[in-house]
C-alpha cells in the first residue's frame, strides 16, 4: 500500500526527516509515536502533499506509484486521507456542501457519476448516526464554532464518507476528553478493514488503548528509531522518550 | 385601441415637425451621426416619437452636463473619455449576428457551458439569429398576459412614454434628478431605452420580473434607463442582468435606475453584472458607471438592493436608498469580485430622513490578480430621523499578493437617538483552507470557488433561487486563474 524509502525532507531549509523507511501493507494499522518536534506532522504533510515541505532524497510509493509527483487533490482522490491535527474552519460553507463537493470530486476522478441529492443525504445520515453526530452539525459551516472534540469527530465523519484506502491520522487524540476519545476511536475502528491501511500519529499511548495497532514506530530526530508491536507503546508510556532524544544528541 | 391611434399620431407629428431649436431632424437614417450634441439628442428623441417635455428635459440635462466636471473622486484610474468619439443612437442590428453557434467565440461557449445555460438560451445570448427568438417572444407574450390580468405594467421605457406618459412624467428624474452627477446627466440626455414597471395599489407581482422576458429588450445597451414604481401596498421583485458574459462594442455604460416605493410597498432589485472585463492586461473592458437610487417615499416602505458584480473593467456604482417614509427600510447586499486588472469602486448610500428608519448593509469584496476593489458608503441620519438605525458590515477577501482592497465608509449622524454601527474585516484567502479542501479531493480552483462562495453566503442567500445557483457558479468562473 505505502512504501517509504530513505525519505529526507526539509522545511525552510532545515532538515526535519533524515532517512525514513516504512512499509505499510493493505489492512495494517501502524502507529508513529515520538516526542514533540521529531517530524511526525512533517511526515503527514509530505504524504498529503502540502506546499513548503521539500523532499531532498528518497521516495514514497503508494500502490506502486510515485506519490510525490501527485497533486494533493489527486492523492486524495486516489484514496489518501489526512485527518488534520488542527481541522480548518471554512466560514459560510455548510458541512454537507463540503462533504458533497469532496465526495463527488473523488467520484469524478474515478470516472463515477456524482451522487444525487437523495443518495447523498441517505449516506451522510447513516454515517452521522454511526458516529453519534447530530444533523445540526451537518448544517453548520465547516468546523466553525465546533468544540475541539466536535472538530475531531468531524474529521472522522469525513473519513467515513470518503472511505479512503490509506488514512493518516495526525494527533487525532490531542485535545479530546475521555468520552470524545472513545467515540473517535470507535469511529476509526469501525473503518478498519482488510483493504484499508491506517497510519496513526500520536504523542500519547492512551489512544492506542482503544485503537490497537499492528506495529508501533518511534520517530525521533527525523528517523525511525525503533519498531515493535503494541507493547512498545506501553513501554514508552512508562519510560518516556528520554532514551531516544538523548541517544542521538 | 384609442391609445394605439394616438401613439401613431404622436409619432407622425414628431416625425414631421420642424425642430423648434432651429434644425430639422433627419430620421430616415438608422444611426445618429458620430458624437454628442443637441442635434443628436433631437434625433434620438424624434426617432422615439417623444413628446416635447421629454425632449426639453433631455436638452436641459445635456446643457447642464456640459458644465459638469468629470467625477474623479473614485478610487479608479482610466484615460479620459472622448465623448465625441462614440455613437449615441443606432438602430437594432438585424442579420449581422452569427448564423449558428459554430460561428461564436469558443471561449464564450465554454463559459456558457460551465454556467449550465441551455443551448437555446446560449443562442440567444450569443446573438445567433435563429428561431429561438420566436420562443422568447411567445414566452414573453404569455408572461405579459399574466401581468396584464393583475394590472402590472411592464414594458420598455420608450413604450411607456407613449402609453403611460403621465406616470413617466411624474416619476422620471424624481429620484435621480437630471443634474445629479456627470454620468447620470449624460444618461438623462441620451438614454436609448430601458425598463418601466408600475405595480398598482395592493398588488403583489405574481412573478419575478426580468429584462430577459421583456419584448424588444435587444440593444438597450449603453444608456439604459429603468424606472420602477411600486404603488401603495404593492410588492415587486426585479432581476437585472445575466450571469452569462455580455459583450458589447461600447466602452462606456452609464445606466440610471430609479425606484419609487410608496406607502407599505416593497421593491427587491437584484443584479448580476457580468459585462466584459477586458483581457488579462485590462484592454477592451467596459466602463460601468451606473447611478441606482431608490426612494422609500411612503411610510413602512422597503427597498432592497442585491448585487453581484463580477464584470466590467471599471465598476462605479452606489445603489442607494432615500428613506423618507417613517419606518421605511433600506437594504444593500453586495458581492464585488475583481480579478486581473479590474477596478471596482462600489457601495451604497443610506439617507435616513423619516422616523425609525432602518438600513442594513452587507458588502463583500473579493480581489484577485492585480485588481483593486473599494467599498465606499455613506450613512446619513438627518436631524428629524428619530430612532434611525443602521448596521454596516464590510468584508474584504484578498487572493494573491498584488491586489488591493479598500473600505471608505462615511457616517454622518445629526440625530442623537440614531444608532449607526460599522464593522469591517479584511482577510486573505488562507493556504490552510485551500489545502484542507484539496486534501479532501477538491481541485484548487474549485477550492477557491468554495471558500469564496462561503465568504459571500449571506449575500447570495438574498438572491432569488434560480439566480443564486447561477451566481455561485459565476463566482468560481470569475476567479479562474487567480491562484497557482
């Protein structure tokens, strides 16, 4: 599904990623953990194609294709989804309009016709109910006036509607209270499947109590410092990241 | 029947009369000689078989116009206009248009397609001389019949001069006097045609009126003159313009629109302006210098202006409300989009004269490319306007590094009990928003259109339904090429 080889990247001329290797198979869930400033969000932005992040070396293949040459919207239409750490507000654009535009853009890219109003309404009604969201949230402008938890839930709703093949969740747990965390985790778990891969980026282990990954990677100082199973997350929770930040210093 | 005979008689008299100012009007010719002068005005008036009072009014306007300096206070720049190097009257063209859509500029057709305009309408808009015209005539005829049943008069202003001279004489120039401003004064002297609407007492006009359905709407172009009168307790909604790009050979457009709302009457006037803006360097666009004003003459009357301005090289336009009647309400909702080299200086004037008059202004300016957009507004509260209230909200959105947005609000309050509020914001379209949309699969230009439509939502909601849908698409099309 995703194959990252020797990835180096800079932001404003400063080296952030210094040789990342990571392979994710279809259906797998990987977690990337690491201290602040280790390059976790940079990796998420490079995968999704944000401007301002320069790849200086290495390559990223997505379903066998060169991901880095694709425009952000093309990556999205090909099934790559990023749940934002800080979901963006778009005043005046109702959530439903946004979802419909996004869904139909992807369908168009795949050569499918747009969903008509009835089909679309049925789809999002079902998805919002599954996520315990209200219809009222659909009418509001995208993320405007949403609480932290609502914004994150809204990201999961978008993911559920767009049904990506590879979902990158960037600190989806940050700023959530325990109830919201559970709801979001339930939403993510519901989307797990043999054809859908996920990359969960997190600072804390607590999300991984609810979303159990196949593999856990520690990202420190721009490299993957260690890889293990779910037990690695628990170890980190107990010991912290000191071992990784000092070792390379 | 009698009216027709009378009209024919008037035309004959005018055609045959010796022009009392000393020259004979040649009306055999279809086009007035180039340039501007009393003879040309006499020619136009004679062509239209106008009564003496109207000709005199035109000439009075012309003579005053000669004494007026060019208004140079707007935040726009252009070369001085050469008024003598233009034609002020030419008969509607026949058979010169393209024979089929294959002969029409493909660029124009692509835009029509994006707007989702049906083929038949495309032909009409592009001026293809085919039987589509018959369709429109028959539609318009049914339309007229329905209006006739409720007593609404909707015709060209030339026709109204003949059929309802008393109404025209009473109200023409009563809101925008002939000496109002340079462009309006020129319009008063040389206006060629436009719309006339009269809604009788207590009648709610059963449909949206649109120039599109007016018979003989062709070629009113350059100096359009519109007069709408809503008698006591009546209601009318009027749509002007068209989302399809309109091309015209004339550079200067100086229209005048006058609205009169009597006691308890309401007029809603919506405009979508999409005149040719010129090329990317700003060559060849239309100068749209328009005077629009409404008078809320009666108590509890209401006038609401909604405009979507995306076209023209230069837009100079301030649809205004004179709130004379007690408790009268004025509204102005505006979206002005400028791209490439376009310049817009637009806004409104709300003149509070009556007690408890209220006004609301929501203006959204979007600038892209190297364009410049200015909101200019006046809120004036007279000493007698006890309890007057105004709320103004001006928001500017910038796309790119080379455009400008300006807000120039004038507030004059001479009554202590008045409450006037002004809010203004300026923001740039954010990279975060665009990236967020693109990450969800929405292309860059669609993302800009989506964000801008969101920014304009409060105003778009004021438009009648079918107009709003087209206007949303137009917002996107106007900003094509503004990012990336």
